C-alpha cells in the first residue's frame, strides 16, 4: 500500500518512520503526562489499572489486526475496500506499539511475557519494514522492469520462452517441407555450435533463470556470446539471433523482478507466522494473568 | 485489425488462468511457518492446561527465594486463583491488587503492623507483598527490603500514624529519609521515663582491686575472693601466674558474657563457680549460641563472689547464733521469714537454752514460762529484725539498689530489663567483636572516682548515632565522629532493615522460635511441599 500519492519514495519512507516514532512517543508522553497529574505511577505498572487497560486495548487491536487474514482469504466477499483495510491495519499496528509498551511497563516481565513482547516487537518492525519496501520496490519495478509479469508464474513463462527458443533454433538448422530451399539457413559445424549453445546455455537459462548458473545471466557475457554468434551466422539467421537475445534479456529482467518480488514480500515470512504465534501466546498470557493476577 | 500489445502478455497464461489459486513458494512458506508457529503455541498451551507445573516457569516473574523454592512451579501455593466471575468485576482493571491476593498466612504468623497506623496504612501492611518481593532469584532476601518501603511512610509519618495510639507515649520523628541524613538519636538513651535504679560504677570495678582510685587501700585480692566465695570463684578471676595476694583485675568480659555457649572454657569456669554456690546454673545460662546479645548480668554470676549476702551472726541467751547466706531477689517482707528460719536453725544447732524451754500450752490461762524474760519466737524475731535492718542498710542491699518506703513498707525498686537497650532495632555484638568495647561504650574504663560520685547511677554508656554512622554510611560521606573529628564514611550497609525489623519489633529477644511466629495451622511435609 502506498502512503500518499504525490510524494517521492524517500518522502513516503520518511513519513512512515516519522509516523512510527511519533505515534510511539505520543503514547509514551501520554502515559508520562498521566503520571504528572497523578493519574497513575511511573513507570506504568503492567498490573495497574492503566497497564491492564492498555493490555485489553492492545489485545483488541491485535485481534483486529489478525482479521486481515480472513479478509484476504475471503477477498471475493468484498468485505470493505482493500485500501481501507490496509490503512486501518497499518495505523492500528502503529498505535498498538506504545499501547503495549505502556502495558508492559517498558519491561519484559517473565519468560512468557518476554517471548510475547519480543514477538510483538518483531511483528511490528517487520510490518514497518514491509511497508517501507512497498513504498520503494513497486516503483522501482515499474521503472526498471518493462515486460513485468506475474512473479509466481515466471518459471512457467520461462518454459514458454525456452520452447520458443528451441523452435527458433530448430527452424534455422532444418528445412521445413513446405519450403523450397535445399539447404537450412545454418548448417554444418555452425549448426552444431548453435544447437550446443541453445541446449547448454540458452534453454536452461530461459527455464530456470539465474539458478541455472548460465553465463547468460550476466549481460556483458550474454552480449559477447550473442555478438560472436551473430557474426558467425549468415545474415538470414541474424533476426532469429536477435530474438533469442531478446528472450534472454526478458528472462534477465524477470530474474531481477523475482529478486525484487522476494524483497517485496519476504517480510511476510516473518510477519505472518510471528503474528500467529504472538496472538496465540497473547491469549495464553491473558488467561494466566486473569487467573492469578 | 492490429494486435494489442496486451494480448502478447495475456497469451502467456493461456490454459493457466487460475494461476492465482496455486500459491508460490513465498506464499506456501508463510502459511507453512504460520501453521508451525500456531501448532507450537497450541502444544505449549495444551501442556499448560494438562500439566501446568511443567511450564509454570513461563509465567513466573523469576525464581522464588530459597525458602519458597518448592513452590517455584506451583502458583496456587501462594497466589489465590481468580475465577470466571472476576472477569466481570471492576477488580479486573486492578490486577495489581489481585496479584497481591496471597496466602502467606498459611505458613507465616502475621504479626501485624504498628498499633498506631491509620486505616490506610493498615490496609497497605495487610499485603505482605507490598514490602516482601519474591520472584527475584534464589538468593534474594525477602526481608532485606529497600528503604523506600519504610520512607514512603516515614518521610511524613503524621499522615500514616496516629500519635495518640502510640504505645511508647512519645512522639516519633515525623520525617526520616535515610539513616545517614536525618535518623533521630536512640530513644533508649533517654532515661526520663525509666530511670536507673541500680547504683554501679564501672570506673571502680575496672580499677585494679576495685578501688576508688588505682592503688586504693580497699583493694580486692584473689585471696579475699577465696575467703568470701571459695576457690572456684578465685580461680575464675585469676590470671596466669597470679598469687592470692594479687589484685583482682576485671575486664569487660569478666561480667559481660557474649553467649559463650555450653562447652566453652568461659562457660565451664562460670559454671564451676556457680555450682560451688549451689546456684541453678543451667537456668541462668540457657544455651543461646547466636551471640547477638550479652547475657543478662545477675547477682549470682557477677556480683556474689565479692559481695556475698549473709545474715550476721547474733547472740542469744549467752550463746552465739551463727550467720548464714541469704537468697538474693527477695523483698524485705519476704526475706524476714528466711531470716527467722535461719536464726532458728542456728539456735537449734548451737543448743541455745531457749530451745529447751517447752512450748507454751495451747491455752493462754497460764503465763508463758520465761527464760531471761524472752521466748524462742521473740528471740528469732529480734535477731531477724536486726539482720534485716543491717542487710537493707547503706552497706547491704542499698549499696546497689534503690529502696522505697520504710519499716514494714520497705521495698527494693525493681530494675528495668535492659538486656536489650535498642529495643526497636537489632544489634549483633558478635558481628562487632573486632572493635573495643569502649568504641561504643565510653566511660566504662577504670578511673579515679570519688565515693560520692561512685554511689550515683551512671549515665547510659552507649555512644550515639554518630558512632554507627562512622562505618554505616555511604563511602566518602562526610561523617562526624563522637569526638568531633571528621571522617569519610565506611560504606558499610546502612539500610533500614539492617537494624530494624518490622514484625515483632517490640519483642527484641523473641526470635523465630517465639510463639508469635508460629502459623495457626502447621502443615505436614507432603502438604507443605504442595503448597496446600
């Protein structure tokens, strides 16, 4: 979700950092002000009225934050606008930080509460990190990756590119029955070299991208190899080689898209599992606290 | 019709339009990790429900102190569990108060708070955990608490204490913030309420031979002690190489015994001396090996060797009636019976003629037979009265004791129990044995003194608070020593609980074995381990 519409990437990230720190400081100052007028003690005690109230509020916020999960599962039900959900998710998450810090009395407590609080902090910071990534990487992808595709389908699309490359090279080294020519466009040792290049480097690269360890992953190396082939083959084969190079470049862009996509979403590998664990521990903590405190 | 560029892009997905239904590795990964995290927590919660002791460490704020170690994984042992109904109570938002719902009284007799505290303060003190904080590790002391627990009231005591309910009858200092800065002087040093009723001069007794001045004529020798109290008493005070003509030289420890304990050389010497006098030594010297306080001084153990109590020999019907020892701690009226019995016994033993006179018949028709005009009863009465007058004269009991009344109403003033002078604090003499006695007790050394001054009660020979602060103050604190010199504080501990104890504070000699420390219902071992 983009924060604002007309700001630069740096401006949006700055706004997030400012909002995170600002909301946290505002919450802490509020608690300090309450102490100054005698409403509660400082540092706030987790088991005092303010601490428990913050715990309840924080718990409700966490519960609301987790509702975004079923909202995603049932996105077809159109339970409110996605942007609205994300805005509420982000702001509630930021507000939750000072609330929980006050609830914890700026301490960690026992082992269970320590683990719960650490998970909460990790969830919060991973969320802020993810939000920052979302302000930066989509714009970068838009600018740097023409021909962007669906990240999850890149490997399958790579297979399509490989099929096209196989067909193109085959067309160069064979004579189709409907054609009148007696000789293929490329023949002899050159055809063998072309087939070897296709099978050893081009097709694996198109299918698997950078994972194939193909030299074509490096633009300079690819340019050099295609240039040498282009000089070696007859002029009639050069458009095909241009197309093959274009396919390799497309695959290279998809590799980069894959990398950016990974950084755009990898925080969720932390954010979601830790959110689930933290929420469950929070319930356990609440039950135990209610029983004995 | 030209082909749309978008068509090339969409054509890539021909046959796979539902691609979004098949998650990629990132999506699969986050859900798989979420499931693992959820199951792990659910497993932990299941153990928590089924076997709470196994995971109780997760909920505790820290290990319990050593005395409570058995309850480390058993919250119910001390905390009162809350029920479902409590969820709908306003107390829900006062979890701190719920947390204080403890059951300390199961094992601890709750000697309460000062009788003079206000209701609010009483409520505060009803919560043991307001001052005693557990869950701070095995070695954490539950009784060494921070000064703030005390100063929260003592910085403005009037708010938390009703002076009119104070048992001491004296106003307490309203503001005390620390031992070093504004702690008041020892209240025990003020003898206005209970003046001393015993005349004793340390100066005389610490002079060689217990003379009024060193080298005085009235010197006490070992031979004189042997004559008065026997060989064992003389041996008790004899130093190596001394003969019977040597002057008796007393030291502080000659009388002030720091709980020597049965079996020590000091104890055996004292016991031998007392056994020779047929005194109940075991009741006088109960085993108290802690050594915090000195044993009480008593006549039999410390005075009798030099100051024996005896009825003087008398004369009746031309015969001498021998003198005899009389017991200590008897008022004149009570002693009179002992004196009569003693003289009667002596008269019988010496075949006094009055003993041979037949007892008067039961009736009073005939005049009693006379023997020189006196009867046996009248003679014993005469001898006893004379002895009583002598005993309670200036050279007898009144040499040390103050008396009130005259004749039949004569009484010896009781001596206030001063075994513990600082009754609202604890002090361990054994812990301070590295210092000379005179460091804290000035004026107890030998010195020339006039008989008139020696016959006056001594002031309290305990140095004031400054002598404590010399060591018990933060390092580099400027402290003024009793002699007025300035010094840097010793840095020795100086918190409130280093000297004061709150519970049973008015019973300084009552330790943990005291009756008031016992719980109402002691538990069996199995129940105790389970915290039931």
